[in-house]
C-alpha cells in the first residue's frame, strides 16, 4: 500500500473536514460517498437524521448526499458553538475561582488577625467564668 494520500482513500482526521472532502470529491462514487457520509454522520451525533435520510429511497442519491452533508455541517456548527461556549465558561469559572480564592484568603487572614487580638481576652474571660462557676 502506498503512503500517498489519494482523495478517494480518506485518512483519519477531523470528521467534519473529512465529510467535506468526501462530499466534494468527484473521484468517489456516489454510493461510497453516501456510505462514508452516513458513517461520519452517525459518528458525530447526526445518526437520527442520517437514518431518516437513508430511508428516503425515492430521493436521488445525490440529494441524500447533500442532505447528510448538511446534517453533518449543522453538527459541526453546533460543536464549534459548544467549544466556544466551553472555553468562555472555563475562563469565567477560572476568574470566579480566583475571586473566591482571593476573598477566602482575605477572610482567613482577617480571622487570624482577630484571633490574635482577641484570644488573650477570650482566655481571660474563660478563666473568670471558670472561677465564678467553680470549674477547673
């Protein structure tokens, strides 16, 4: 088998790019395009649409190829939007975590300072209470 990459023998890569290459390659027979695009469509989560389109046998094969390609393209758009959203949310969550951590550290420092200032008084008050109540 040669190491060259011919258009009719796709190599593993981004499924959306691969689907676009397959659908636009005139060297690939329509039946093969339909089969490959159906597999890619199922793999990217468009299986329900793919199954419905494959069942439409009255629809010309070229039209089914276009429709399945469209379903894959919609999944690609959805995946990109989700990825962008995840990145934005990840950035926001990181920023919020930093704010919470900073605030937590400020509160912890404040409590430590209060403890240093008031522990001697609290200890003295405890001694007085124990003396009055007779506890040891």
